[in-house]
């Protein structure tokens, strides 16, 4: 590899990381907006403890917190949290669209087989954010491993000395 290519590589990775962070934060922001917008109409779906609107507000709060954490402190753990929130939301909306799970404990029956634009927007935003967060996690993990190797540490430390 030429010296020019080596010098350009970190800069291109920096742009890739920044782009992935932007995609994840945007996806989580859309997720939060849609869930906050739909929370009121879903307050009628309730169990003895919670409404579906309450769960939508909780999802929105988690999405906002995950987006802020990743934007302010882009590390592996914040990418992993963003992945968990977006992938979890993505999986749950698909499960409750296609499977009538019924009420589970304090959770209301959230089966909703109808598709509408806001639900589709949420599915796409959560899916894209989950994929971008997973890629970002891998990139940040590689960067951390390279930084450890460059600092003279090994990825798998020896726990005993040879005799």
C-alpha cells in the first residue's frame, strides 16, 4: 500500500464513522418522532397497568437517549445501545404486525395487522438504524483493537509465563 493511500485511510474511515453515526441518529430520531406522534391514539389499548401509548413514549425516550449518547460519545457501547433500541423496535413492530401475541402480564395486546405510512416509516428507520449501528459497532471495535495493537498490547494477553 502506498504512503498516500495509508494517509487517506484514517480520514476515509473517519468520514464513514461520521456518516454511520448520522444515519443511526436520524433513524432513532424518526423512531422517536413516530412513537411520540402515535402515543396518544394508542392510549386506548391498555392492560391493568400500562397503555400501548405509555410503551410508545418509553420507546421514544429510549430512542432519544440512545441517539444523544451516540452523538455525544460515539463509542462501541453507545453503538451497541443504539443497535439494541433500533433492532428491538424493528423486531417488535414486525412481530406485533404479523403475530397476535395477546396480552402478556402487564403488557397490553398490541396486535396491529394494519399497515399505514407512519408504521412503515418507523419500520424502515429502525431497520436502517439497526444495520448502520451494527456496522458502526464493528468499525469502532476494529479501531479499538488496532489502537491496542499500536500501543503494544496484544488482543489476547498471556495469562501464564512459559517455564
